[in-house]
């Protein structure tokens, strides 16, 4: 498990009744592993976390040649699924327990692999 340094370059915006907070979160020390994964989500889905849009959401500073990043994001397959996500009731969230891990299905993931 890697520790993170202090976040910086933070910003907050309020658009369409939603607050978005963004920040840069560096690793505390250089990672030495040949493969690593980063998963961003709130297990309860009370707060929606996601990686920044675009290919540079995860960058590799001073990485060995040949390292690659693969980012996957949750997908909404159809309009019915989108509507059900938007109509989730407070009752659903109140019924979740610490072990429910409901938000995992909405996780953003980055896999880093180096030769």
C-alpha cells in the first residue's frame, strides 16, 4: 500500500446543483512495483468520486520507459439504467451497511504496468 503526499492545486466549483472538488494527489515516495492499481470510489456511494476526464487523469513522473496506464470508468449501458441511478432513494442509502460496498460498481480504476 502506497502513502500519498499532501494534495495541492485544489479547486472547487459549483455547477448544475453539484459541487466538484479537484486536486493533485502525489505519491509520498516513488513506487518501485512493476504493476500497481488505483481505485477511486466511496464504498457507500454517498459521495461520487471520479478520476479527472481525459488520458492525463493519472500521469507517471520519471517512470521507466515502456510503462503504461490503463484507465477504466464505470459505464451506464442504457437510458433505463441512467434513470434508475438518478432515482435512487434515500431509503436505499440508509439501508446500506459498512460492508455493503455498493459504490464499488461505480469505481474509477487505473492500472499501471511497467516492464
